[in-house]
C-alpha cells in the first residue's frame, strides 16, 4: 500500500461555519481525503482562550462535529475527533511549552490582536495558544497543514518547535508544511465587500451560514451590495468593484467555472439576474449539507458513537508520539 502523506487541521467550535469558511477551507478538507490520510479536529481547547458559555460550547462542539460530517468528512476514511477527547494534546503542549522561547510567542500577531480585543482577559492560554496548536499538529506527525493566512505564523512556530526538539533529542517529529490549496477563494462580506465575510458582522445579510435555508440564502444574495454599474465583469483590485468581484468569485468557485466563463454566461444580463443566480447555486450547494446535518443530529447516539470512534483513533496515533517524547525528555516510565 502506498504511504499517503498525513494532513492535519483544526477548527474552533465557536460559531457555525459560513460560506467563506466553506469555500476558503472546509471544501478543501473534504477534497483532501481522496489523496491524503486526514486528521481533523474540533478544537474546543483552543476555544476557551476567550470566555465561552459552557453549555453553548458543548452544544457548538457537537454541532461543528456533525456539520463536518454533513459536509463530507468521512469518519471511516479520516480521523475526525474532538480535541478535548484526547488528553495528549494538553500533555504534549506542556512539554513543548518548555521548549518554546517566550520571545518567540511574544511575536505572534494574533496574540497581539486578541489581547487588544479582549483586554479584560489577557490570559496565559491566549499567549501559549500556538504551542497547543503545535502539539495538535506534531502528535499526528502531520506532513501538511491546510491553513489560512492568519494561521501561517502559528505553523511556522510549530515547525520551529519540531526542529528544535529533533535537534536536541534526535528525529521525533515530522516537520509540517503549510498547504495552500490551488483554489482557495477569499470570500468577502455581502454588505461591506471590503471586509472578509464574518459571522460576527453586525449585519445579518453580510454572511451566509452553511445551514441558512434556501430563502435566506437567496434573499441575502439579492441584497448583496454592488455598485451603480450593470455589467457582470471581474475587475481585479478595483475597490469600486469589490462587491461584484466577490459575487463572481463565489459563483465561479461554486460552479467550478473561471471568472471569464462566468462573465460570458451573464453577458448582457445585469446584476439583478446574476445575484439571484448566485443565490441559487449557493443554496443548491448547501442543500445536501443541510439535509445530512438534520439526519445526523436527529440521532444523538449515532453522533456520540462517531465521536467516540474518532477519539479512539486519535488516541491510538498520538499515544505513540507522546510516549516517545516522554522517554526522550527523561520522564520515568512504569
Ligand atoms: N487555531 C486554529 C484557528 O483558530 C484552529 C486550529 C487548532 C488548528 N489546532 C490547529 C489549525 C492545528 C491548524 C492546525 O483557526
């Protein structure tokens, strides 16, 4: 059997994924299952670096897991698990934190951003968060980590931690590399197309949730902000055209067409028709996800059995790595 490369990625269960998360990352997680051995994690440990309501966190963790399954993460083929179900993440994070210079963590831009945003709660976990992320990745000996631009610095830190440890103790960890998908669309807000699509946007029309019903999806696209023009034409880097550019990117990403093909299809059609068409294709794309999600969440026992199975697989793989590490740093075995 051919040895496939190992892919690891994680998602925080802090909100329902939206169209931007889907086209930018999650769709790719699904596709990568064909070519790689994939390990995907619902990162509940990461989520508590900012205050969470415990009942809500539990609910969202289960929902995120179910949603990943609904999108097409196959729990037979890949390892899909919840971070809190595998204590080895916290254990390796402790060891790695003792091998990560304070100065290196101080340079993390996300820490600086988040400590400004949550100035009332700048906790040590927020600071050591990248070490936990390194532990996630290194436990599974991942070769590739699909991440967005905001996580690249954290991935660098993981690589450095792995290299430093390997230097001190001999080959222990695979050095992970970032995986930037060939086609990863950066999706902007539908109401303020200069900003990234985000769930926390005040305007509910800005963001398409993966579980939004058909009418909501189409309504939001009809209301999408564009400009006073009428031609469906993609003009790269033209700020005035950010709205229509975004819609063209979405339509093209969903249908697998190039921007030029999309332009051709709607030549002479006007914005109104194009907005409706984009709403339709997005609603069609999410229809099976919504249906599958309803089916999975209707059966609690099924979901729990998938999670338990995922946790067992995750433990089995990561246990080997942690044992090696404990031995190398000098912990006494029993
Ligand atoms: N920190 C990532 C985020 O907020 C989620 C995450 C946790 C992750 N562990 C990871 C991503 C390991 C890649 C690899 O988006």
